[in-house]
């Protein structure tokens, strides 16, 4: 790597702090969005389970509402947002790594940054995968319950 002229340890530390702030802001926004999405799908599943039996008008109406709400919730947007934010986080970490590699001598705090980055990535990707997979599994399961395959026609 090329050495960056005029780059001090405090420059590296403050730049990495700024990048971590960006990751924190975006990550917080994303997790609020993703956890609300999962909560809404779980609530919808509960509503369907409560109203799945019976032919009274309120229960039929509730099942119809579930069908419409599921169309709104079960789409590609959570996966798209998760992918874009994940790419952003990885890009920030690559920029930070290159910035650290270009700084000589390296600040003494760098091993702590690296350790925190590893734990952050484990937690971030673990939670992201769990929330997305759980939400999509419940959503697709609910969709199959709401739209059961019709019985084949009976030939006389």
C-alpha cells in the first residue's frame, strides 16, 4: 500500500469514528425497520390463526384483511434494504482497513477497532439473517395458508 502523506493517528481515529457513526445511524434505522416488519408479519400470522376457523362474516373479513396486508408486507424490500446496507457496511470496513494500512506507525487502538469490527459483523449478519429468514418463513407459510391449493375438479 502507498503511504498517505500527512495522515496522523488522530486523523485515522477520527475518520474511523465518523465512519462508525454512519454505520450506527444506518444500522439503527435498518433494525427499527426490519424488526417492525417482522413484528407486523407475526401479528398478521396471529390474526389469521385466531380467525382461520369459522364462516361468520367478521372472521371472513379478518381473513380477507390478512390476505391484503400480507401482499403489502411480503415483498423484496426488506431483502433489498438489508443487502444495500450490508454492502455499505462492508465498503466502510474496507475503506477503514485501507486507511489503517496506509498509516505508519499504526495507532495502538487499531487491534481494538479490529476486534470490535469482527464482533459487529458477527452480530450484524447473524441478526440480519435471523430476522429476514424468520420473517420470510412466517410470511410464505401464511401465504400458503391464505391461498390453499384448490381441490382438483371431480369428474362424474
